[in-house]
C-alpha cells in the first residue's frame, strides 16, 4: 500500500490568519470562509482601521457579534443572524462593527446608545405597559412619504 503524497507536504500547509483553518491555496492568507468575509469588508469599503479592529475581534473571539456575543451565521444570507457590518455612528466608516443582519436593520439610523435606549423603552412598555418616552434621534433622516 502506498501513501498518498501531495505536491505540498504537511509542513507547508499555511493556516488562515483569521481563524487558523488551512488556507485554500498556498498563496492565500485565508481559508475560503475568511476570504469571503474579508472580500465583503473590501466590497463595502470599510475603513482600514475598522477592518483591523474587526479582524482582531474575530481572532480573539471568533465570528460573534461585537454587541451581543451571539454566534454569527457565515453561510446563509437569508438567516437573520447572518453576519453584517454596522456603522456604530451612522455614516462613520471608522466606527463599523461586526454584528448580525437583524440587529443591524433594527438599529438603522441610530447610534448604539440611542438603540439601547429604545430597546429598554420597548422592554419597559412590554413588561409594564408604561408609555415609551420619545427622544430625538441624531441621525434619523427618514423623509415623510409624498402624498399625491
């Protein structure tokens, strides 16, 4: 019986710089999953400082939401917990955080502090029935619909 030998011996297999899995090619710094993830950051033109911070978060914690610690789905874009990039401060490319689509959609046009405030207001309303105390949102830019 002969052993299978490949062009690259085990000592030459490179590990992904983000997750430690084997890279998908000898010249790539990433596995397929992390290559897709980093391509998404590049396609969204996330600021390089935010990219470095997000990659550091992934190296330390894995693919989990920076806000909640919830494990992220990296394979099914239809899942509400599929990974997403949120501007902690709307419009600020340096403040981008790794989160999931559901939270990102709910938080649209709000800072994280405003989002936390309204989540607490909704929880209080659902628990006690107390009125929601409105606050002006700094980045709320929704326009009223045009009536013809």
